[in-house]
C-alpha cells in the first residue's frame, strides 16, 4: 500500500511517499525557517501563504523522488491537527481534493500521533506498554500507550512547550530562531552545573511539566548579572555558554525526572522520545542512560524524522487505514485536536479548574 503523507501544521510544508507504513520511498520537507527568522518566531499568516505556494511542487517532488505517479498512490494521509488553522487548512484542502480527484481513501491524522509513530522506520518494533515523550516547539507530552493506537496523556506542560522554552531563552541570549540547535551548540562548551535553575513543581501535585518559571529564572539571572544578549556576529562568552548548558540540563532533568517517576508506576517496555527537541544530543544521551537504568530500550527517530515531516503522517495514516478507518469530505482541520482516547480525565480536570494550553 502506497500512502502519500502531507504535513502543513506549522512552518514546514512536507510530503512523503511511504510503502506499507514502514518504508520511506521519499520524504521532502520545505522549511520556512528563513522566512520567519526576522520575526523571531512563526508568523501564522506568512506560514499559510508559503504552504499554499509550496504544497503542489513539494508533492510533485515527493512523487518524483519515490519514482511513482499519482495513479500509483493508494491513499492520502494528512495532518488534521493540532496546529495553526490557516496552515492546517492548506494541507487538509489539498489532500481532500487530491483524494476526491483520484477516488482513493484519505485520512486525517493527529500530528502528535505522527511524532509517536516517527520511530517506526528506523527502530525495532515497539513493545507495549510503551511511553512516548513528545517534545517539540508546540508540545510537551508524556503518553502512556498500553497498546498500539491507545493513548493516555500522563504528563503535559502547563505553560510553555520545551522547544518554546529553548526558543525564548535563545532569544534572550541574542540567538536566532529556532534557538534549540544554537543553545545545544553553546551548551557543549558550557558548564551545566554552574547555575542552579529550578525544576518546576506543580502545586496541585499532578506530574506535569512547566517551563515558564525556568524562562523567568534565566531572564532574572541575566538581569541581575547584567548580561547583555549577544550582538550579531559577537562571539559567545563562557558565561553565556554556562547559562545555555545549565538551562538545557534543567529542561532535560525535568523531562526525564518525570518520565522516570511515571515509569515506576506504569512499567513501560519501550521509551519513545520524538519531536523537534529530540534532535538534542544531550537529551538523547540522558534518555539512553535512563533507558539503561530502567532496563528498557529507547527509540528515537533520526534527526530528519524528529522535526515535522510527512513520513510520520503517512505512518500514522497507514495504522488507521489498516484499522478500517478513513475520513470523509466533511473532515476539517482541528486546531486543538487531542491525542487521548482512554481514561480521559477532561471532566475531572475541568471540575478542578486545571488548565492546559493543549
Ligand atoms: O517538531 P518541530 O519541528 O515543530 C513543532 O511541532 O513544534 O520542533 C521544533 C522545535 C523548536 O522549538 C526548536 O528550537 C526545537 O524543536 N529544536 C531543538 C533542537 N532542534 C530543534 N531543541 C533543542 N535542541 C535541539 N538540537
Ligand atoms: Zn511537530
């Protein structure tokens, strides 16, 4: 079965051709980083317009690279949500039109489930129950997955996503967008023990993440120590490198500390770590060490598949199509689409007035 995957939820326009949910014939990603760089973050209007221009050529390129024609495609999988509404709509409308024109099935996929399934291509089969730590610019979730396709969110961020914290702290240090890779580079030469930044504890005792306090702590440290952001082309000082390393170590400690605590309760057989922040080598190494300690394998996607891509969307689409599911033409983009389909605590959270961004 050949699936054409399409992803346009944020600032990457991507298309991929995947055979039987596991073999990538092509994966093309057009990043908008340069477009948004001057603004220090993604500008939704610009993103949507760029998707509109890129989607058709990117799909053509994916087909060409896979050496297949449109008529060979058996189904289309597209990111339905969560994401930016105007960006999502470009992919969803395109996928629907294509599937209708070709008279083949199509399926709307949850972007986060795509990140979870991004590990299927280059790792042994996932053993269940599994944990998936999905860390990106928009999401920070720890999922308990008792069997394929079943998800319970056990930890999530109450404010900023981990990648967002990387990007905001980078901005404070005078670094360009996206800040994650630049912080990682500085952190390599920094002393992670130099500054003690706090790992947030949630007052209601839920095992959630919070990164806005850490961001404020970095900002306060910069102010109190009169550290100015780096000017363009200025070489970073040792102090800035130490701040980057200490900040990065705190994020990793928070992510993996919670994962370890929850693992003692849920006993996962596999740990999946995916999403843009999973490109971070320090996080990869620390997660590997946690895996050794807990005696469970840790699966990452390769870096190409860690950030947003369409191969993971095709993989998620394949799973659902194999389960006999498909979308119809009434399907539309869902900005705040959730990935939780058992032991959903939404009612309880509402009653206790616990708020999440996603
Ligand atoms: O998954 P992704 O491409 O897009 C979203 O769905 O958000 O993730 C992008 C995020 C950005 O916040 C970026 O700074 C972060 O991933 N990121 C990193 C690294 N590479 C990308 N964060 C830390 N270290 C990295 N090496
Ligand atoms: Zn993503």
